[in-house]
């Protein structure tokens, strides 16, 4: 019995220490000239996601990194709202039901990504 408890504890500890990588969540503008990709990694289930938001368009690309406190990064908690072919708001819902919104602007002469302040 004692060995079983120790074994279960070791398994839980190893699971908590394992790193995790999300898939890439991608959204494209209606005309296909701009694209946003969100992906992330986390070292354990208690750590935040080290999240990369990459924007690309008009033969240019740029990316930013931030920490997101979410159970997972997927289509359920990441929402893309394209205002037009060049501007998109990316809203990420965190595990405490708060949201962070990032605004991506992709023009032929500039790429810009910033967090929308509330």
C-alpha cells in the first residue's frame, strides 16, 4: 500500500513537471493578405503559457510574446475579430474569466501589435 501511494505521488509529480506545447491557432483576413498565429508553451500545469502572437502580411512579419494564464490555448478561448482586412482584435480568455485583447494592424508599410487597455 505504501509503495502504491509513493508510485502515484511520483507519477503526479512527473506530470506536473512536464512541459506542454499548444498547437498553432491561425486566422486569416477575408482577402488572405494578412494572418495571425497564436501558439504557446508552458513548463508545468501551474505556470502561465509563454504565448507568441505572430502577425504577417504584405511580405512582412512581426511577433510578440506575453504570459497568458489559461488552462489551454485553443479555439475555445481565443477569438479573432477582423474589423477589416488589415485590423484584427485577438481576445484571449484566461482561466479566471478575465480577457486580454490584442490589436493587430497589418498595412503594406507597417505591422503593429499592441494590447488594448481597458
